C-alpha cells in the first residue's frame, strides 16, 4: 500500500509564487479511502513494467487531507480477493468515517460467466453479486462508506469505432440479455442497497471512443493486451473517477480534478545506498492541464544526480519537452544517483512549465563502505512448484490445461530460494533462461509468506522460443536474510499443450563490508 499522501508529505504547486491552495489541516485526521479491486486498479513497481493501475494515480487528485490506501491486486476477482484474506486486511483497519471504493469484474469473467475452481471466475447474478453485497454490508458494519465503481472498459473496438459489449463486461449474446452482464449486476446491488455508484464503464467507454482505436493503443492502454493502462491512461481514468465522485458530492471538497501535472509516485526514496554504488528510481509524469497551454516543460535533477527518459538513455542534469494543448503524455523518467559521501540526502526534482513549478521530493540514506567485492549465486533447482507439475516436456499446470488469463495466478508459480549470507549483499541482477509460450512476472520477497514483494520484471505478451531474461535489481540482503524468488507464468489463450522450461538462474551482486 505505497501510494498515499498524508499531511506530512504534501506536494507544492507554485503558480507565480503562490500556493495552489491545497494545504493540509494539521489538526485534522485525514479521511482514509481504501480501494479494492484487480490489476486495472493496482499499484506497480515503476521500473519493471509499463503497466499502471488507475488507483495508483488516484491520490494526486485529492487534497492532502485524504489518504488513499490501495489494496487492489492483479488476478483477483470479487470472490478470490475475499477468499485469500485480502479483504480482512481492509476490515481490520477500517474506522468510522472511512471510505471503501469497490471495483471488480475483469477476473470474475474468467470462466465465461461461471464459477471457477480457483475462485476467480464468478457467475454474475449469484457469486459475483453475493461478494459485492458482502463488501457493501461489511464496510457499513465498520461504520465506513462503500462506493461501488464499475470496471474500466477493455480496449475491444468494433469496426464502427465503438467498444464492444464484451469490452464493457457484458458476456451475453443477445443485446437485451443481462444474464452475463457484470456492470448490470453491480448497478442492481447499488439500487437495492442504496449505495452510491460511479459508472466508470460508461465514462471510460466514451473517453476511449472519443480518442479512437489508434490513439488509445499509443497513449492509454498497454499495447500488448488492451486491458491494462499505462501511466497516461491510468492518470486520465483516475481523473474520470474523481469527476464521477464530485458529480455525486462524494468527497467533493477534497477533489481537484484539474491537476496540471500527475506524478507517480509522489515522492522518491533511494532507501539505503552505499558510497560509490549507483541507485536508480523511476517516476511517471503526465501533463493533463498545463498552463500555458503551449510551452516547454523542464525536469531538473537535484544536485549530484542526473535524469534520463529512457532506462538506457544518456542521463543529464535537465531535460526539456515542448508541449501543446496543455498535454504532455507518456513520460517516464529514471533518476540516477551515485553518492560520493555518506549521510542523509533530502532534495527535490524540479518540474517547471511557464511560471509554474512542482517539486518532487527525493531522499536517500548513504552509508560508507570499507570494502566491496563482486559475488555470483547460482540457483540450481526450484524449491517449490505451486499448481504446476514436472513432465518430460517441461513444467505444465497440475491439470495439464492452461486457462486463458489476463494476469498472473497468485497460486501458480516456480519458486527459488537464495540462502542467507553472513554479510551484507547488494543484489544487482537476476538472469535466467525461459522456454514456453507464456506471459510471466518475476518477483522477490524476504519472507516465505511472500509479502511484501518486489516485482522485478514481466512479459504480458508471450514470446516464442528460447530466451535469456536479464532483470536489474536494487535489493539489499542483510546478514542472515534469505530471499525468495517466484516466476508466475500464465497463458493468454486456453491450451493443453504448453510447457515451461526455465534454468540457469543466476544472481549477481556486491558484498559490502
């Protein structure tokens, strides 16, 4: 739950030397908004993927008196989110006066409108409806306020330039049949339970159709799947969400839907660095309502740091970008820092456009190094296979049949364990080979419960053939700690003839003394 902006981390937007007016009331307890849902709403590690959830951007459109806590997670349905205990994490922290934003459907559709064995497919008018009602009732039982939010559309365009019914989460065949219409079910619950509802399906449908098929694939959705949004799409859809909230008077006094610059994250933390060791952090910038409407936006790195707009680009002190129509879309930046001395670093990235300025806070803790030496670890055998089995051709699912999925199944993975070291080790690169027509995500975590985890890389579109995967890391392993690595494979098509072969797992790093 990383994306929140409390009273102590307020941002500054300076226009002609004046504050934008968002000042936190230090004597007031922030209103807390808990958001639950799937991958289209979730947080992502910025330097591992282009995917961003719209819930990841939501904090930017609220004043510092609102704290957004994002519990959404990829691959979850209304049923599996509850079944896995994720909902309990929310209810354990709910207090009277809090809000819960509820969006599910993408993974509920997994079995074509039927209940799935793993809890991700749900029948709309039975299981799906039951769990949406549970979230509403249990939110209210805690004294909090539920808000239902229909799911964003998938980028499924028809020949006439409109989003198809399936893209709007209606799996029915006949136009007037609501039997498999998940949005219709959520609206039904909203009416029966007297719950306010934001129709994100309708709003994102209109928005995507207005931009058109070509521009949405370039600017809004991740090109490989048409379901997940990239940073600009997430920011635009978060803005639609707060517009829908404001129209109904929900948290209206805290909303600023015309944010000129949307940043993700809202502060940067290199965490612990060692003298002479380079660290890199990543952030997104989306200009939505820049003033003046035509001009140049500059991104200036703090003293001693450099910035690039490509992971392999040439780092510079300052980057400049002309823009038009008040928009600057699809910008991702990499801030590099190789400290030369120890101590705590507190500074800002300066973002300027016209007479306006936005500060992005940056911090780091830098420690001295007496000695350092390279180290390499080879992970020879998996420690565990979950919902997978070994066969002569490779690893396949327990049943031998892969379902068609849009994201990882949390309980299907290949796991490797890096044993503990007696010294501090900086893990810098993970490499392995992979065969098999699967999409995948790789993550690591310190504990065997695999929480919290750090995503290292992914491919959301399956690649054919043998390939070497190399993923940069910036993870510190303290003496006595061990690290768990998991490869989560999934297929985007239903098949009983997919086998995964992976090997040569190697970790490169530096031992620090």
